[in-house]
C-alpha cells in the first residue's frame, strides 16, 4: 500500500490505445493510457466510462452531438449505454477507470486491449 | 454530458474536509476536496478509498506503518478495512472517489460531511 506516481507509470510505455493498470478501486481497474488518433465509436452497456485528462487534449465525440474538447485537468464521464469515441490530434495522457473484465472497446469490432499491470 | 474542469470546481469553495460532488461514476461520487490539518483515524469496512492528489502534498497515515507523503500527481488507494488518516501540513487539493452513501468519516466519531454537488 503506497502512493503511485502517475508520470512514472506513463514513462514505462509509449504505445497508444493501450491502457495499463496502476491500481485497483473496488472491482475497477485504475489505468493510465496514451491516446493519439481515433478510436472506433462504441458503448459500454453496463458501466460508465471515466476519463481524467492528465496532459494534452482529448476530443470526445458523442454520437449525434458536437465534439467536445477535454483538456488537461478536466474530467469526462460517459454514462453507460452512450455511444462515444475518444480521439486526439496530438498525444494525450489520460487516467481511466473501468470495471475489471470490461473490454475497453465496448461493443465495437476492435480487439480489446490486454490492460497489463505496471 | 460535458467536461468538468476540476480547478473551476475547487475555486467554488474554501472549506476543509468538505468533499463536493462534481460527477458520478456508476454508483460512486467523484468529488473534489481540500484538506488541511488532521482527520481522525477511521476505516471503511466495505469499500476502498480513492485519493488522487491534484495540488500540494497529503500525508497518509496507515495504522501501525510509517507515514507516507502523497504528492501532486500521485494516487493512493486505501483498501477496504484498513485504518487510515489523511492529513496535510499546508492545504492540499484532492480528487476523491467513494460509493454513494458512504460516510467519508468511516467508522470514526466524526460527523460525516454532507457532500454537496457543485
């Protein structure tokens, strides 16, 4: 039981769309991830999706709505069942929380990321 | 459904040990709080306690262990059932996550905070 330095964890990998587990909160994985480019639209039927932008700028597209910019120091929670697509023009670093076992790709055709622990 | 600027929310209050709800994640309150001084030792029997330090420095005392400093950009999750005490020599700003309805004071004699939404 100790403090987890998020920047140190982010320095351990350089891949995009590849969340790494850094801690646990009840039955959730607490993860760090780097995004660049565009993820497929998807939804999570049974869980909200928690994004906190640590560095850079994420764009969140919600189906049928205008794109929203989410900047460093901003939080965006996508409610369960809502079709969304995170993207980023330049690399963004994000703290993610999702229930354990939840595929990060939701209902899309994209292969879910393995979520290794670092 | 929109991005939540954490600094803007923190600017809305100045009290200490007084978490304010800024968002929801499944059945949890996502909160911001300012700490200064010392909270009573307590535990949460049925939930982990999530702390992410946004600004300043928190000290986390775990019963029977050496105090740990948790700096800005660091995460500390106290597992359920573990007796702990957050404190801060100078004001620290923290992102907190706790299940809805959970008293922030756990099993201590302290009056639980009301957790208003901002």
